[in-house]
């Protein structure tokens, strides 16, 4: 196919470095999917169930990142990695808190999320002229959930509910400022600044621009892959601490990420 604008699909021979990275990313994904005992998903504590639902999102984000990396879309994978990094910092804070501190944080975040739901689907929808807001039944369900939170807050004498600090504060607390720098780049990618386009074009001549649909640069794939793996594994470590799960291979996989990626002393090979 030689017509202008046509798309040609070719079979690509994977270099050894990319094969090694893919194998590692798949190992991390399997660790995330299998680390929590099936019976533990059936919990009686509302806060415990909420924490595990957040971890379920971590697993889904990482699986999405794996698919994007294998397809040659590391920049797009960084959009998901940004959320993954933030989530991992929050999990580390939850693991560092005692039971009361965790209750305050989780209930505070859920309560704030319900308030945002009311704002978006009720007040803002009406203000934008997009029709009626929440029905009485929907409002009742949301307010009922918030009432449950208030009753638990009072029964456990939790005092004022808390919210998670910003990513920079948490990264500083947990010694992850180097990863935070990558998080800032991921922010640029998410919002489509010039930095988000920089790796998709080259200038072979002064009057020529070459634009690329995908990017299989090994250094970039490795950087995004290990950044994402470290975030997901830190979240898993936190969940293991909170619930007392067996650590399995998590520590070994973190060590491997440090050997593979930009955040280890060895760097990429």
C-alpha cells in the first residue's frame, strides 16, 4: 500500500529489552491479580470494602497500562500512570495510619465524593441548562449514604473526617520525589501540552516534520513501565500491610523494577 494516507500493518520483531520488559510487566499484573485471597473480598467492615474497591481500580489501571505499552503508546499509558501514582501514595498513607486514622480518611473521601456527585449531577447540570437535576429518589440515596457515614463517625467517636493531602506532600513524606517528577510529566501528557507531543515528532530536515502514530522507544517504554509497576506494587504492599496478607513476591518485583527502570541505580540497559 503506497497511497498517501494509507495505513500499513507489519509484524514487528521484538528486541530482547522489550521482551524482558513485557515479561516483567506481565509478572506484576499477575501479582496484582492474585495477591488477595478470594474470601477477603467478602468483608463486613464498610471501610475495608472501600479500600479493596480502590485497590481493584489500581489493578484495572495497571492492566490498561500494560495493553497500551504493548501497543506502543507509552505517552497514553502515562495518563493512566498519573492516577496510579496518586492512588499508590494514598495507599501508603492508609497503611501508615492506625484504624481510626484510616476510618477518618476513607469516610472523609467517600463523603466528599458524594458531595461532588450532588454538585455535578444536580446543581451544575441545572446551571448548564442540561435538564433537571437529580430525582428525589437519587437525592434520597445519596443523602442516605451520607447519613450512614455521619452515624458511623459518631458511633466510633472519630471526630472530624479527613482528606488525603496533595501528591507532592505525600511523595515527600514517603521518599518518592523522583517518581513525583515523572508524575509532573504525566500531568502534562494528560492535559495535552507541548510536552505531550514532543516524542511523537522529529525534524529530519529544516523543512520536514516526521509524525509517529506509535512509539516503541525502549527507554520510554521502560520508564513508563517501571514507574507504573513501582506505583502498583507500593499500593499492593500497603494493602498487604493493612489487611495482613502474605507479602508473596512483591518485594522482589519492586527490586526488579529498580534494576530495570530509571528510578534504580542501574538505570535502563
